[in-house]
C-alpha cells in the first residue's frame, strides 16, 4: 500500500520527497532520463497530473513511467478524467480551503466509482490552497479563495477539521510555480496542530527552502516546475538529502 510506504519512508528518512510530473511538459526524450535520474538521486515517488492538462495523455504517460521505475506513481488529479488504473494510488483531494461544493465533494462522487473499478488506492487528502502572490492555476480552476498567508491559524483549524473527518494527509499548496512557497510559520502551525502528515508544495526552488519546510514539520515535500529546466537536474540529489534529514550522517 502506497500510504503505508510513505509513512514508513517518513519514519526511516524523516520526510519523503515526491516529484510532480506534468504530462504536458515532459516529452519522451526527457521523461526517461529524468525518471532514471530521480530514482538514482533518492526521490521516493512521483505525482502525476495537475489542475490543467492540455495536450498530454495521462494514461500513456503513466504507463511510460511505470515501465521505467518501480517507485510509486500517484495521481494528483485536477479532473475526474485523470483517474486511471495505470497508477498505484490517487490523492483523493478535497479542496477544504475553499467553499466550492464541486471541489469539496461533487467531483468525488463522480470519481469514486471509477477509482473502485480501477482498483488503485485512494488516499484521502485535505487540500489547502495558500495565498502565494498572484493567482495560481489551482485557485482559478477550483474557483475558491486561498487561505491568507498571514493566517496560519485558519490553515491549522482547517487541517484539524480534515483530520477529524478522517482524512489521511494534508496538502499545503502554494500552487505550481508560485512566487512564494507556503510560509514556514504556517507549516509549523499546521504540523503542530494536527497529527496527520503534512505535504508542502508549490514554489519550492532550492534544497534550502525544502529543508526549511521539513524543519517546520512538513513530512512530504513536492517539487515540480523547478526541474522543467534541465540545468537544474543536478540538484535533485541535494533536495533529497535536505529532505531525508534522518539519513544525514553527522561526524
Ligand atoms: C504544485 O505543489 C506542486 O501542485 C509543485 O509546485 O511546480 O511550484 O514545484 P511547483
């Protein structure tokens, strides 16, 4: 089970590192070397999907990833039509920062039978979109207001409500390519207030920033955009090292 595997990674390494792959942005000639590089550099798994996929075919894309790696592949859905049986699991996301019923429960009713049929593992996740500068795709597409970045207490109360509703993960999302990541104070407030693992993603552009989020209590870090530039691939290992703090040997 992917969820148990993630929990185990958190226990062993301190935190887990997932890379978000966008079917629109990774042609085959880049995808295969990138996946192999990620695996060698200590990445723990992949998220695939996003709020808006224009050209890519997610099913074919995941098939290609699965042929290249044994690491878990988890759908990060932006739409019901991103459910497919090629993946290992799906983040069953509810946009709990917003008040748009379609993204709180509506899409889920349509997706649930498809997930059952596909037999992939649903991982119930409270998705909290956080204000990060200019409006992000996630905010726009979900038609919801983000949590103000200077209001960690709202994020913490929202996360605790998700925990009480039985959700298994919290995703603090600044949005892909965000100019500012989720503030450390908010990561800390949420991590201290609830006791389910907190994922932090959006605008994390250096190992140092990733480490700050882990030091603040994040248990899973997601990066996406940063590695669209091939020149940055050399840094994947440094991200993994910063995130897997329990593996760091001190002399
Ligand atoms: C977006 O959290 C992810 O949903 C990753 O964001 O692309 O900014 O790394 P970036």
